[in-house]
C-alpha cells in the first residue's frame, strides 16, 4: 500500500480527512476507495482530522463526504484548501431548508 496523508471515506467524496497536520505548500497523497492516491498541494495549512478540498468549489456548491452532501461552500474554496466552518455552511438538521 502506498503512503497516504489523507483518506476519503467514499469514492465520490469531494474532500479527504488529513491524518496529520499538513503545512501550506506541502504535497500530499489522498487515498481513495479505488485506484491510486490523488496527489495534491495544500494551499493552506490543514490540522490533523480536518478536511482538505480535492477540487475547486464555487460559492454555494455542495460538498460531499461520506458519499453524501455535508454542506455548501460559503465562499470559493480552491483545491488543496482547508474545509471547515469558516468556508462551509452546514445543511443538515436545518429547519429553514428542505
């Protein structure tokens, strides 16, 4: 098995969870369910246990983790950026959205 710095929970996920602190500018490999790891450069620091974007997101675009939508980008998120509450709007359990 090749070394991975991050893992996707489902094959169609848009984000991966980093398994160690990642510095901005660092090249990492994200393990996917099938196929070789996806290599990318972190454009921001990402703390261990947090999400990293595997592609660019436009504001309002849905983000997939666990194979389902976990929220929408509240601003532009570039590939390799930290994805967390500062740029992700939660959509689950909200009474104002159907």
